[in-house]
């Protein structure tokens, strides 16, 4: 068994080997630490191919290596990327992108000795076809499911035509799945493209010892510049290590061995934060705390395909929603880091959030609803079982204690994350703890969980909730391009969900970053994606 001490010794050896690597061509002893950004990935990276960028551990490094047609800024506004501009014809559902002519692929032997070439619209046509290729089996092929066809009109014009309206489509194109890749490199490396990525991004691949270290170097041909005309990126290198546990990761951050950590883990939350969500005094002089609403709703879902009377009763589902104090839960279990889910299912940060009156803590009302359930069903001892994994055990145990005070017996069934995912998808759990992180910045992404054609396994409707009014409003919203009008439809849908209570919103998450004070320009965004092209480190 590897001990924490062994992990730390191993980690330090990796850092030392990287320091030797970045200094091997420099005879001076000058400290170059300020040119290298270091972070730890406690989950394993499975691929650096953007066609497989399905989770944060794969998306973060891929963001440094690849570009797409468009990108999002930290406020989730759609900005040009390799497409310098675009035109949308709502009548014909046609999107036409006009590409810049100074975007180059990373120099690579796939193009010949130390060679490269410019990106063209034909590369996007190839990349999109590859995303749809069954032999590639990309988990991101669904991104193009609403696309009728696409083609390169010439080297700088790329056209996409949709099958039906989908106002959130530009946001979908910002996903890493839609990155441009060169045919030469994909064919040159074959299945090894996952570990020999060639993109256009601000950093280029240097070396990867899986589960040990991953190194990127600055791309000298990168096309973006800052507001003063200085080429990006500012850093010379990015170094990623793979300590597997969060406590060791935090220790490395506290010792200045890595430059930032993301998220709040129980192993260190009380060490670094007060109960009100402020930095502890001993960290204030060397750590920046960065937070923003995260497009993630944590919730309990009721599987409405179950025959159990508790799940079928709206009275009981509403009682669960009224039966615990979300404010108290966030204060004591999350050190204030989160927003109590007292609106609807749509999280803070998306249009439609502010207008919904959801559930607050009303224990007497909850008890009355339990009595109504008992009178209606004849079941004098209502009981539910919540399936969860160990990471959220404290949240579920808190809900358990509070619901038992209002007359609902609760059993918490803890299982491995993979088992929870499988059982949730197959309808084997009457109540399950889940979260929904936005794939793209539009509330449609959240409401799709309650659209009846999306019943699992065909879509993300894990609750198997069905409501004809919501189905109708959902389809109507797909044809509305004006965001203010669409927001009204989203609000109507979310209000109905509050009344019907097929789920229990727990809290809207926060993106949290603890960043060394010598780091500038890191930023934070509601999808908690990592972008390093504007980062500087001070000596």
C-alpha cells in the first residue's frame, strides 16, 4: 500500500525531474519557476484527443492544446476563435463561419520535418466527420445530432445547416469536442493520437508519462494576442502531476509546490476556510480565493417509473422538498460554499434562474403534507431509500436526519460512483443523489432532463418524468431565438417542475479556486474550465 509519505516523495521527484527538463538547455542557474504553471490532476487523464474530452480531467489539458470555431469568455459570452466572424440565417437554419488565415497547427513530424500548415475550412469538415465516425466512437458525437450537413465552401468558409432550430447551437460549438484536428496527424499516429495530440492551441504537447507527469510547452505560432498586441501565451510551460488524493494535493499547494487547486474537499475545507466561507487568517497573505456560481445543480431525483406509493405521491415529494434547511446545510457542510437551491432546477448564472419561487425550509408544512400522504395512501410509515456515493454521504445523512423529524424514514445506500451511475440510468433506484453540470450555457440543457422523449437510456431524463405542457413548452422554446422570450418559456417550465417535484434541488454549486498570489490572469468561469493562455506568474 502506498503511504501518503511515499506519495509526497514521489511527487517531489516528479517536480525535480521536470525542473531538470525545462532547464536542460540553459547553462545558467536562473530560477525559471515563474515561467511554468503547475497543477495536479487527482483523476487520471484518459485521452488528449478532443473527441474524448468528456470530463474535466480531459477537458482541462485539451483546452491548452486545441481551438474550435468559437469560444466562451468567463461570462459565457460567445467570442470568435478560429472563426473570426459568422452569419446566421434563421430561415434556412444555416450557420456560415469565416475563418482567420493565421491559425497554424503545431509543428509536428506528421507534416514533415519540423513543419506545419495553416488551418482551413476543410480541416473542420474532416474533424466534424471524424466526430461522427462510428469507428472513432466519440462520446461527443451527440453534439452534431441536430446537424443536417456541413461542408467547406472554400479554404476560409465553413457552412453548417441544422435539421431544426436550436438556439443554443453556437454554445455547443464551443465544446472541446468541436476542436479542429489535422488529418495528417490523426493518420500518422493512428490510435496513438490520444497520447500524441496535434492542435492549434496556445501550448503544444511535449511529453506524457501516464499517471506520472504531463508537460506542455509554449506554442510560438499561436495566433491570439492580448489587448496590447503581445502574443499569447505568456508562460513557457505547463506541468501536470497526478497525486491521486486531494489531501496530498492540498499539502503540495500549501507548500508552494503547485500553483492552484480547484474545488472544496472535506479533507481540507476546515483547514483553509472559516465556516462563513472566508480564508483562514494564516492563508490570507499567500492565497487568493476565487469563486463564481457554477453551472451545476446538485439534486435528489425521484424515479417516477417506480411502483412505490411514496415516489408516486406528489404530497410526499413536496414534503421532502420542504423538510430540510438548505441554508443550514450549505453553512455547516460546505463552509458557505454554495447557493441553497431555493428557486428551481435552473442554476444561478443562467437566464430563468431569478424568477422562480422554489422550496424553503417549512417543517410544519412538510408534516402536514406527510399527513395528507398517509390519509391518501393508507401507508402510516412512509419510507424512502436514497442512493448515493461516499462523496455526498454527509449531505444525504443530513437530509436523512431532518426528514425523520417530519415523519419520513430514510435509508441511505452508499455505493461506488460507477454503480450509482449504472443504477440511476437503468431505473433501479427510487431516489438517487445526482448532479447536472451544463454541457453548454443554456437552460435548455437543464430542462432536457424532464422532456419525456429523453427517457433514459435515450436521453438524460433519469426521473422518467412526463408532462405534456412541459413537452410542448420545451419544443416551442427550440424555435425562439430571442433570449428574453426563451427565458419566459424556461421560467414556465421550471415553475411547473417546482409544483410537480420530480426532484429535490439541494444546492447550486460554486466554482472554487485557491490560487497562489504570485499568479495573475487565471480567472474563473461558471463552467470551471481551465484556460492558461493569459496567465502570468510573478517571481
